[in-house]
């Protein structure tokens, strides 16, 4: 399963490098939303729950863009059929797509999080970023795992532009809650003790459950 | 001679609309089945069922001794499919496409280079598929279809868009000379009859005629 998954992942990364259709769109979207919040909220900086909410809702919506594009290469020329004809475990397709989306999200955050700090955070909060890394990574696993599952489900649907957000966003609410609650104290100037471990554990359980579920059902999703 | 393909009462629907109804026929190893019928008669659906891309809804379907859909995994990798769509990635080069499929099928990448030369595309190997002509894409798609040396070839108008020289170039790969069991969908009645050992005529998903070369007169009357 690993060898075909790597072949599909390598192909997807090559296509993204060549076409630049997903990561730049996700990054540009995020930066644009931060600019809109900067002017829309009519204040120079935000903190605490507001800052955390703005960051995570923006990253979640940017994820929708990536999920919508995840099978775009396979749709043109019915290339997905070429993969389905191969003697491979179809879970390899899921692993490749989820890994690709995870990498896209990491790249997105390398751009979006500094942009968020510059546009919306006060000067005293920047030191929180090392602690933000495990939150981002665990959330990314969840976003990528569920995103690849939903993208596979909608791959052959003509209404996928509607189906993806309608299915994906409700499923990602637990990640949003956990990530936003874990991040909130990091974006507060004088934060008291917080429950980072609790929310990281919550996301770890969420990620595990959805990855196992996706591995179990993905084969059936690709059946006609 | 063993049966490479055996259909008994095959049925397939799209929603409530029947696409194939009561199709029964057998094709021996190394034989060619030519399928005739008007647009929408169910020819492409038949190929996609045999390729394991669509599940049969009723009847018995056996390909290379494996019963579909239960043993689809035994068939994948042993059939080659050349349809209306090339199943290629337009933004990858010709060689990258073949190497990708070689990796999925566990075939040495040297086979990709060998086939590029066979179909006369070695000088365009580094060009994106998007920049190739229709005939070149069809030649590349034929190379993709036989990359893993399949025992059964499923061909839907395989010479569409090819000039006579290019069509001749593909004969060793997809023609009778390949020695493979073939299912050939074509509107070219005379060519189909020349290549066929067995013929099947479809009308609105139901078999209109089925038999050996003796049915040539009836094929000409119905489909010429």
C-alpha cells in the first residue's frame, strides 16, 4: 500500500508545483480574510478568544478550498479510472490524498500564521508561536484526514462545490473547538494556566478515530 | 479453449434507467468480441463493467475466471482499458504519465521508455500531455493501456483521431497481432467484422444479436 500511495503523492505534489492551483489559492484566501477582519473589526489588534476564532475559522475555510481541489487532477481526462484499474489497495489513494492535504496545510500556515500576526496581533503575543506548533500539526492531521475522506466522497459528484463544505464543515466543528480553545490562552497577553494538554489529547483522539474510519470506508467510497 | 469472458444475463442500471439488460455471451482466450450499436446502446457501460469500474446489478460476469464484482481485485491489473478519455494527466509529461502508471502496476520504468518509442513519442516524451495533438494523446493512451501487458484489452473506438500510419503503428499493441483477448467497441462495421471472432449487437441495452462470424450479414444489415 505504501508504494502506490507514495507514487500518487509524488504525482500530486508534482502537479501542484507545476499548476500552483491549491496552496497559493489557500494562502491568498487566508491573507485576504485577515485583511478583511483588520478593516472590518475596525481595530488594530485582537486577542484571546476573538483572535483564536479568527485564525481557526479562516484556516478552516481555506481548507475547504484545498479539499475541493484535491481530486481535481483526477477528474480531468477521467484519470481516476486509471488509478482504479491498477491492482492496488484503494486505501493508498486515501493515504496519498490525506498526506498531500496535510503538506498543503503546513505550507499554508507558514504563510497565513505570520500574516495573521502582522495584520491582527499586538506586539506582546508573538512569543506564543512555538506552543502553537503542536496545535497546528494535530489540527492539520484532523483537517487532512477528514478532508481527504470528504473529497473522495464528492469526487464524482457534479454538486461537489456544495457537497464539500456542507459535509466537511460540520465534521470539523470538534477540531475547530479544540484548536480554538487550545490557542486562545496563547493569544492573550496575561494568560493564566490553561489546559493545552487536554485539548491536544482531544484532537489526538479525534484524529485517530477519523483516520481509522476513513481507512475502513474509503474503498467503498470509490465504488460506483 | 477456455473462456476469458463469460456473461450470463448481465444487467446494469443508472438509477431507474436500464443501461444493460440480459446480456449473455462468451469470449474465448485470444478471441476478439466486436460490439456494435447506436450511441447510448450500452457499449461503453459494458466495457466499464468488464473493467471493474462499474458493478453489475444482476447476472453472472466472469473475467479471466474471476467473478465480478466479488473478485474484482483479481481482475484489476490484468485488463487494459482504452476508452474515449485517455486517463492521463494533462499537466504531466508523456513520460511522467507512463512512469506513474508503471509504478501503480509494479512495472519497471524502462517499460515506459520502450513503449514511448513503440508509439513514436520518444521525442515528445518531455512535453506535457496538454501540448500533444489528439492523435499523439491517443497513442500515449494506448501505451498506457498495455503498459502492464494485460491479458484482456477493452477498446472503445481505439483508432479514433488516428491517421492510418498511426493506427498501423498501434497494431502490435492493440490489434489482433497482440494475441490478447479483446473487446472492441466500434462504429466501423467492416473493420469490426474483419477483426471479430464473436459479435454482439446492442439496442437500448439489450442484445439485438450475438454470435460468431456467421452473423456478419445481419451485422451489416443492422449497423452499416
